[in-house]
C-alpha cells in the first residue's frame, strides 16, 4: 500500500506474506510506481479510476524492472520462454506477462493474449 500525505509518499508492505524475492521486487516496484507517477486513489474512487492508477503504477514498474532494450537483449540471447524471462529479470511470471503485453500490444490485458 502506498499513501501520500503532505507531498510525502509512504509504502507499507508485509514482507512476511511474500515468499519469493521476485514477489517482493514486483510489489515494491508497483508501489513505487504509485509514488513516482502520482497514481493515488482512495477507497471511494470509481473502479475505472482505480484501474487507471493501478495500470499507471504497473507500467512504471515494468519500464523500471524490465527496460525494453534489456528485454530485447535477453530474447536475442535465447531467453524466449516466459518463465525463463521472469527468472532472468527476477520478477514473477504474471508480471512478465504484463511486460510482454505492454511492450508488444501497448496494454496490460494479459487475458487477451495468454
């Protein structure tokens, strides 16, 4: 959870519920994405506003953890399976699917492609 008060951002993550390092990296990057992009909302926000801000945070996290040129290089080196790319970048497979969708299709709609 990322909270903004008085132009300060605070991130709270319960690391005890996240078992793998990749989960922790992805979660932290996503929460930092909220802070870096100003993608905040409150519990009364409409669903479409929440989705917009969640996607903005995810896009920032993707571009930070998996820069497009690094992804191209990894594929050129033979890392072509999602699980292998996820291991290469130390992220979750779910996050890697989002990255592939973002870079190939310009959206995060993994359900359309996987």
